[in-house]
């Protein structure tokens, strides 16, 4: 597998984490109450941070030949 293909798959994982974060935040805000909403929000923000770091790395690592 080439380096470019590997970067593409890693970026898909980052985008998936960002989508999971969106879903968890919406779920926690509008459907859940109490401590369960807090736990889901914490998971959402963790996935948001990891997804953002992955995308940041992919974008600023430069082009691959």
C-alpha cells in the first residue's frame, strides 16, 4: 500500500470521528438527561479532539509522492 493511500484511509478515520462527535453531541443535548448526557458529551469531545488532530496531521504533513 502506498503512502498516499494510507494517508487517505487515515483521513477517512478522522472524518468518521468528526461525524461521530456531531452525532454524540446532538444525542446528548436533545435526547439524554443527567449523568448519561455528560458521559456521551465527554466521548463526543474526545472524538472531536482526536479527529481534529488526525485531520490536522494529514493536512500539514504535506503531499505524498
